[in-house]
C-alpha cells in the first residue's frame, strides 16, 4: 500500500512539476513540448500494452480475448463521452493570451476543468495496474502517465496568468488537477482489490482509456506544429525504452 500511495503522489505531483516549469519558462518552444509529449506517448503506449492489455488477456482465462476487447472499447467510449461533455483540450489550449476579459477567464477555467476530468481515468489506470499485483508493470504505467503530466502542467500556466489569475492561485489550481489523479489512482487500486473478478475488464478498460488519450489527444497535438518527424522518433524512443525496461525488470 505504501508504494501505491507514493506512486499516486508521484503521478499527481508530476503535474505540479510541470506547472513550476511553466512558471520558469513561460515561452517553451513547440518543438521541445512536442518531443517531450511524444516521448511520454511512447511510454504510455508501451505501458498500456504491456502493463494493462496483455495482463487482461492473462487474467481473463477462457473468455479473456472477449473481455479484453470489450474493456478496451468501453474505456475508449467512456473518454469519448467525456470529450463530448467537456471542452476539447486542443481548442481551449489555443486560447490566445491577449486580453483579460471574463470570457477569456471562462475559457481558461473550462480548459483546466477538461484537463482535471481527463486526469481521473488516467489515475484509475495507474491504480488498476497495482491492483493486478504486477508491481513492475504498474510502475511502468505510472511512469508513462507522470511523464505525460509534466507538459500538461506546463501548458496550464500561461493561459491562466494571461487571463489575470494570480500566480499563487494559478499554482494551486494546477496542483488540484494533480490531486484528481491521486484520487483516481486510489479508486482504481481499491476497486480491483475489493472485487478481483472485475480485474481483467478493469485492466482492459484502463488500457482503452490510455490508447484513446494517445491517439486522440497526444499524437495529434505533437503533429500539429511541423515537428512530426522528431515527434515520431521520440515516441519510438519512449516505447522501446519501456520495452527494454520491462525485459530487464522481468
């Protein structure tokens, strides 16, 4: 349980780290951001496959493939529904810094809310990984999510400051989006610990949410600024690094 708590704090704390970087470097280049985010996407892709989807097949027994496929699609559809209910991250991330009107602040608040809501299933994915008792796989999953949270925390800062939110409150709000992830991690862990029967589906569900985030959010974002080749190789580096890590820790 101790390692679960420490990992939950680490995953949520990665957003705070990103927010602090955002304060220090308010004008981070798209190239740097795309490379970091693509690397995180590669790590998350490996984590989703190795730490969630393949274990789901193993735990599913006779009907493992049916449970796993169903879980992946339900997880993806769940985030698809969330995207319909809250503002899309790409549109609101492009809020321009000029002006400090109430309308701009409303958009920024919605942007932060969208990130916070997306953080919940990511946290659940990390917690579900620990519920499977595969500590190595769970740590890989958490690492991938934490790496993705760093640039996410970075992009929160500039729009809020530009909208007139005070620096202290900006950091607090960014930290709260990380707290959501801590809560999600604990929910995922306790859910599968209490009801082991749902473990195969829960693993696949979490894997589906991660695949959705990678394909719908992360890859399009990293290919939108003319740095797609560097982003592609960064994804491959992240993916293969996690493959090597999983073999060494096996």
